């Protein structure tokens, strides 16, 4: 696994938790999780710095999308 793929999977898992919390009636928790995800994505969009990729890059290698995997 590589950093960017793991980060995308973690984002999808967090969105799943938001859906689960909303479905179980925990609207405040769902709102706060969704707000957190939105803030992180906005930070990434405006500064080109993603805190989760920064932290994950300390333990995982970067993805080499230019190389063809076989």
C-alpha cells in the first residue's frame, strides 16, 4: 500500500462512519465528522498540504503513479 491510496480509503471509511451515524440518529456526531472532513479537504485544496498524507508518509511509501505496475 502507498500513502495516497491509504488516504483515499480512510476518507471513504470516514464518510461511511458519517452515513452510519446519521442512519443511527446521531445527527450531531455525523455533522461534526462531516465538518471535519470538509475542513481537511479545504485545507488540502487551498494549501496543497494534506495533514493525513503528511502523517501517513512517515510510515508508508509514496505512490509511484508514473511507473506501470505489472
